[in-house]
C-alpha cells in the first residue's frame, strides 16, 4: 500500500485523501498542545510559510498518547494553535500513532522508516519527511527542531 492510498481524518469531520498531496513534499508530524516540544509549532509554521509556495505541506496530527499532553477537543486544539502560534497549516483529527488503534498513515510511516529503538513513535513531534513521489525519505526525533530540516526540505523541493 502506498501513502497516497490513505486518507487523513479532518478535525472538523470527513477525510482528506493523501493523493491530493501527490507531487508535494510533505512533513507529517504528531503534535500536542501541552508538551515540552510544543514551541516547535513556531518553527513548523516558519517552514510552512517559507516553502508552501514551492510545493511543501505540513500535516499535523494531534495525539494524546504521550503523557496525556493533548487533552483538548478539535476546536480547543485549533484555537490554541491559531492563537498561540498563528498556525496556518492543516491540523488533522486527533489520532493514535501507536497500538492497535494507530492511524493507518502512521502505521505506514513507521513501517517505511523505523526509529532508533524500533518502529514505535516515542513521543510527540516525531517528524516524517516525504518526497514528491510519496516515498518516506527520513524520520526525525522530537528533539530535532523544525529549522534543522531546512536543508533536506530544500533538496527535496529542488
């Protein structure tokens, strides 16, 4: 199965086919509003604003599996991200990234790029970079700041 065969659940209901992102470079991230890494939203937004016109998209998936750091509902999450970090990239529905109920997108990402300690996502703000053909090219730990991905993103954008 390819990434483009999957759909992301939207925070307002419904789904977005990932095939709609064919030809774009994607950064897919599991996020949380009450995490030590939450300020990374600022760096993610900077990347998005700098590269969106060149075919770059960020897909953020709120997740409450790590220290219950994303307790809010879709509207609370949207408001927090908008008011605190002026986030303009898509925030998807809150999902699980590990376990039996893990979202199929994250099952695919983890299968394509395992982490240092196996495939499981270890914490919020794990980042997957996907090229224009839908191939998962790299996986980055939560400690990797968004700005550290600039060189790799620019290479993928061409």
